[in-house]
C-alpha cells in the first residue's frame, strides 16, 4: 500500500518537505510500513512521483491483463482437454460394451461346439462298439459254418 508521509506545520497547514518549498523525495521509511515523502532538497517533485506511480500502475495493469489472457487461454485449453477426456471415456465405455457383447457371442458358439464335440465323441465310441460287435459276429459266423 502506498502512503504519503506528509508533515504538518504547527498552524495545521501541510508542508511539502524540503528546503524553500522544494518537494521531498520518496524513500522507504523504517518502521512506517510503506513509502513516505521525506523532506530532502534536490529530490523529485510530487508530479514526478505521481507520473512514476501512474507508469507503474499502467505496467501492472498491462501485466494483469496479460496474465488474465493467459488464464483465459489455459481455461479454454483445460475445457478442451476435459471435453476430449469425456469423449475418450465414452469411447472406452462403448468399446468395453462391444468387447463384452463379442465375448458373449463367442461364448455361446464355443459352448455349442463343446456340446457337439461331446456328442461326436459319444457317437464315435458307439461306432467303435458296433464295429467290434460286427467283427465278433463275422468271426462267429465264419467259424460256425
């Protein structure tokens, strides 16, 4: 915070400090907690100090404006990243559903194949038994006649 450290004369009027009405110089005052106008001959005039303050204010405003623009750009970029993230989540969920559906569709035929394989193995075993019985019967009829 900028403070003007003016001195007051005994009649209540303001003294601008310095020698022969010459304006004082801005210096950091110890224990005062701010900048004070200290009486000193040969120092800056109040107009020069005010000009410096305005220039500093303008610099700070420009810096703030630049920082605000950067913040706006970062917010827009963050929003864009958030939208992309949400889109990726949606795509991932759809892909997960498709994978689960395909697993289900593959699982049913696999189970059917296992069931049919079991039936085929049973049928093959029955054929073997039938062939063995036919062979036995043929041998029996050959030897019997």
